[in-house]
C-alpha cells in the first residue's frame, strides 16, 4: 500500500518496486508465501496508483506525464551546477521553496556525518569476510538498497534532462535505504574497532554511544527548526 500511495506522489518511487520484490525474496523463507506477498503488493500498487499513469498516457501520450522533449545531454555542466549542488543541499534542508538556507557548518556536518557512514557501508560491501560470515545475507541486502538509490537518482537525472527541477524532495524515496546503509556503515566501523580493541569497546559502550548520538541528532534538529526554519518563515510573512 505504501508503494502505491508513493507512486501517486512521485514516479521516482517506481524504481524501488523491483528492489522491494528482491527484499521480500531475502526475508521470506516460504516460496508460496513469497509469491502471494509479491502478487498482493503488485495488485495494491496497480489499484492505488495505476489509474494515475493510465490517465497520464491518455492526456500526454506518456505514462509519466508532461512534455519530455530533451533539453540537455548527460555531459552538460548542468549536472555539476546547479543539479548536484542544489540537489544535495535540498536533500538535507532547503526550505521555503529553496529560499531559506542554513549555515554552511550545518550542511558540512550532515554531509560529513552521513557521508562517513555511507562510505563505510561501501567498504563493507566491497568485502568484509568476518562480518559477512556473521550476517550472510546482509551484504546482498545492502547491494539491493544501493541499487535502489542509484535507480532513483537515475530517474531524477532522466527527468532533469527535460526539466529544471533539482529539488531534494525528488529523492525522498531513498531516505530509508540511505539511512539503513549509513547505519550499516557505522556498525561496520564499530565492528572493525571492536576486533582490534575488544577489551575497550563492549556492548554497553555501544549502547551508550548510540543513545548519545540519537539525543544529539534530536537536539540538532530542534535547534535547526528554531534557529533557521521558524525565523525564515516568519520573515516571509512580515
């Protein structure tokens, strides 16, 4: 149902459907239950959002809707600036139709924090025999998440070949996969440190650090709302 509702919101989520099917294949042990769940999921997607794409085809002669005449190629400078620059900033937080910005230190923090976790996840996926032996299916699951992110980004690039619409909200379907990979990356870092310093870092230390990190990110978000978003929107209505 969630994918069906999301399919009405933005077509970029459609690229996550095959990866949802693969994810079900990994977690479902019974083949009969897996087949039934896939059929139900596809049926719900068609029932909830299928009419919208039929409507687009009837109006625009194109299921995704709109006029899709190419305006630029893949080697345009547009993909560096403004697309990559504004897409990244907007993904982490540009408000008021991209007119309300935060201090650069905030963007640097988020990009660095999530970038480290995501990069560590890529290293894990490249090869980590000890961790993969402990969790044999986790590497395949991470690859599925990464492919989902790549396909969603590819759909945004295809869309921007015909439009000037580089908003981070178009990447909202990948927030969950991106967050999971980030967490996996930091867990990989913890796992590697624990291998070398197992007497210094135990499960209690991990629990304390995780709790502190959650509280810090929560306070960071509250600070951003009060320091940037509320004053920015208040100023817009003066």
